[in-house]
C-alpha cells in the first residue's frame, strides 16, 4: 500500500483495537481496572500473532525489513502530509481532554463521590478513553510504535507540577514532545546509522518505570 494507505490502515486498526479492549473489559466480571488490563493483554497478544503472521508471509527482501523497521518506531519517514493527517484526530482528542481536565481529578475520588459532585464518572471515563485513543492512534499511524513515553513522562511530570490534571495534562504533552525530540536527535547522531526511537525509549523507559514500581508502587 502507499504511505497514505498505511497511515489510514494503522489509524483504523488502532481504533479497532481499543474498541475491542473496551468492549471486552465492560463484559468482564470483577474489578473494572483489572479487567481492562487483562483485556488489553489478551487483545495485544491476538494482534501480535497477526503481525507475526504478516511478517512470516512478507517478502524477506523488501516488505519484511520495512515492517520490522516500522514496528521499532521512527520519525525518519514522516512526511508533511502525514503530519497534516495526524493533526485532525489529535485536535479532536486534545480538545475534550483540555476542556474536561479539571473533571478528571474527580475520577480519583471514585464513581460515587464524583456522582455526588454532579459528574457522571462512566461517561467521563469513556470520553477520556476515546480522546486518548484518537491521539494515540494518530501518533502511531505516522511514526510506528514508540513505547514508554506515555508511561514514563506523566509520572515524571507529576513530580514537577503535582497531581492536578489541569496542569498535569498540558505539562505532560509539553515534556513528552521535548523528550521525544531529544531522543530523536540522539538516535540520529549517536552512530553512523540512525537508531529507531522505539529502541531508545525502551532502554530509557523500562528501567525508570521499574524503579517507580519497586520504590514508589503505592503512589503510581
């Protein structure tokens, strides 16, 4: 497929993936958060097996290297048309998050407490998931899989600006973009050949998140 076709396909598959996770988790019994995590692991394993099958049947001389490189995540092949494609869903996802960011604080209190303050926690949670899905799907569609940024940066930003989502969401967006640009410059200049960003973010993010889990697990 063309670059536009690949971008559109990745965007559509991202939306489908989150829709499946959300649907399965809503029908799961027990703890809602645990059900969401387990549903994510299951759907992830299902689609990873599909990706492995595509790599198996792909042309080893041309298609397979392209698939492997894209899965590592990189900004090297991103063109201006890809950026313009991503702007629309990113804006549609960011706008509700910015408008509702003060209400997101109420989700930490629990559904009952949020309801007493006039906020429907289920609708708010659904709006947050849909908005985050649009932003993430647009980013993955144009850059491939660049992991750990969304896990590490918000926790690091929380130490600087606190737990208030009115400040945490815009600060996380700013620090996340700065971090990604720094890693991109590092990947282009560290060696003679460019290293995919996804590899470097994993090397940086995994040890840091392991530190958060082992030292500050109760505060995550």
